[in-house]
């Protein structure tokens, strides 16, 4: 059985919230997803889909699993950096990584912390945030492992 991505392991309601936010705030997002829906088939025309409310469109996108790996990365970044940065802030603080409200400075070069500090921060995050902390750790290990040595366990 294939492993479920960190994004797809989120509850459907959370994925809907993130996707709705993306559709409302990313200029080309709606058009891109509509194009994917039409390409998938099923008889929907672009003109019809453009009339749908964003919430209905988001539900259909999730039902059809139309989010790509790149979309998942962006949606998880939105979750952990912009919408709910508490987990990222806790991890960065525990790892001793400089940040501003969960945002790592652009000029900071990876790896951001030693393997020992990352492992300690990961253990603390698992203890304090449970499944949500584990999902966050899986996210950064999957999409940015070279920046976080010590997450291999």
C-alpha cells in the first residue's frame, strides 16, 4: 500500500479550507483547476465551471484528487507558514533556527540546524503536537529533507 502524502492525510475539511483559500487568493488557480477538470472528462465545459461558487469547485477538485504534488507543497506551505504557523514556530524555536513569525529568512542557507538539534526539536514537536506535529515533520522531510538533517528517523 502506498504512503499517503502529508497533504492527503489532512482531514477533508482542512483540505477544503486550504484549497478554498488558494482559489480565492491565487490569481491563476481557478483557471488551472478548471482546465484540469475539463481535461479529466466528465462532460463539464469551462464556461459552466467558471460559474460555480469557489466552495463547490473546491469540493469537486478534492473529490477528483486534482491537486498535483506541486499544489500539495504550496497548500502545506500556506497551512504551516501563513494560516497556522504555531507548529512551525514551535519547531524552529526548538531547533534554534532564526525566524520571524515562522518565516525563515531568505538568506539563511540550509541546513538550517544540526542533525542533533533537528532530532531534539522533532521529538519535542511530536510530544507537544501529536499527529499534527508528525504530519508537519513528514512534510518537511519529504519536500525539503536536505535542509533538516536528523529527520530520517
